[in-house]
């Protein structure tokens, strides 16, 4: 496709900042850049008709780390690193709420609950015993001890008798959040071009050359915010794709479950939304297959999600599944995001480790700050 004079002049001439990816990180990066450089010419490129990846596919958890997740993180990071990571997640959610407002993102503070299957009593006891230690570690972040134990309030089956509740975790409406972010972008006159597949970004004198399937153009600075798809454009950074499969039930009459829930170190997670149960996870059943950028579902994971739905979450409520989908996250050997300058004109904010809702707003701002 050859660009017309009008197309080239209106969108691809004198571009100051180009952001690749219109998800949470990309849009927050664009907003921060526009606030700092109000006269700049900013462009966002998105390969999908909607933000691809995980930003419109996630479960809408405003979470910072369960007891079992933090204990797992402490096996690979020191205390200071883990505290810093949880602090970033907390700061990211506060930034998102401040930027858009709770109503615009459907934010609700119902707390979260970590469940423990019956077949792992030793692991359950270890987590319970760790609560005082982790409360002391996390109290400076939250200005209170975040973890408390709770009885099985919602009548789940085949789990230990106590949950571990995080009092300050919440939930939001992913669709409302992304629509609000896009509307904020539009109000600031930042164009988002959908259906543009970027194939390569090349450092050049005076900026980065962005090569798409149909055309190429020069941008003074380029910001890669494609998370799970980052390895295509960032050959030197270690970001592995991780597919997350999700299902949602039809509406359930008199559904009393409220809050966010997770178990198996966060590999399974569910919540209430619109009188339904949204349930996702199971990547740990088949890590190799789920290390992919291809959207889709597999029988092994979907069958397990349905079995857990019947036998643990809703043992007395036969339900039907209305919809299934998947999202692509970006993970690596380290939980901390990669926010860095890659070359003279190219920057990246990727590898959000399945915590994009919490981290995305802050990572977007940190990415924009690299342009100073």
C-alpha cells in the first residue's frame, strides 16, 4: 500500500513519539508524554481492532500479590526487591484510579481471598504461619497489615477451612477501564491507528524507522509497549509469551460470591462480575503449550477449569459457560518489568508478569519519563 500525500502529511510526518501497542502501558505512556510535551506530535499504533494481548482480555484484578505468590517471589528475589515490586503494583493502581476515577473503571474494594486445596495441608500451614512475617514486611506499603485469615464465608468445597484475605485488593471492569483510557487519549488529541502491524523498528540518524507490513516512516522516539509480543521487536530482551485461558458463566441467580479469589500461587483465579463467575488460569498444567503468542483454548485447561468450577467454586449450582477466551501476557525469569532505553531512539516497557492491571499505569509513566 502506498500512502497518499494526505495520509503521509496528516499522520506520518514530523512524528515526535510513536508508541507501539495501545494497551494499558502504551496509552499511559502517551498520556504522560502529552502532559509533559503538550505540543508534541504523538502516534499510537495497534495491530488489532482492539488492544491485543492482555489489556482487554484480563480478569480485572487490582491485586498486589497473595501470601503464596510473595513467598514464591522471595525464593528468587531478596526482601528489598519483593517490597519494591509490591510497592510498584500499589502505586500503579493508585495512579490508574487517580487518572480516571473509580466510577470510570468500575473499581470495587471487596478484598481478595486466597484458597488452599485440601490435598496440600503442609503448604496451607506454611502460608498461615508466614502471615505475621509478611504483614510486617508489607505494612509500610499499605499503612496497615494487609493479610488476615477468614473462615470459608462463601461455602467453597474441597478447600482448607481458612482463607487468607488481602484487605486492600479490589476488582475493576476491564472494558470500562480500556474505554476510559482510549477516551482520555482521544480528548488529548492523540490518534490511535488500529490494524497496523509493526514488523521492525530500526535505529537511524534522527530517530527510529518504523517498518509496517504496508509502509514505513520516521519517528524521533519509539516506545515498544507490546508486552507478551515484545520478542518480535526486541531481540535483546528476554520476554516470553504466556497465554492465559479464561471462561465466564451465564448469569447465576442469587449469586452470593463477592470479591476476587485465587489459589495455587495465583495460577488459578476467579471473581464475581454481573452475577456471573469469571474463572481463569491453569497455565501451570502445560507451561510449554501456553508459551505462545497464539490465542485459543485447550481441552486440558478448559476441562480443569470446568471441573474446579463444579467441584470447588459452585458445588451446588449447575451452571452453563457462556464465553471462553484467552490473553497473552509477558513473563520472564524475573518478576520486575523491563523499562529501559534499548538504543538511542528506542525504548521499551514490557514483561509485566501477569500484573498488567496493577503495573501498567506506572510502567507507562516510567516509560514516558525515559524521554527526558
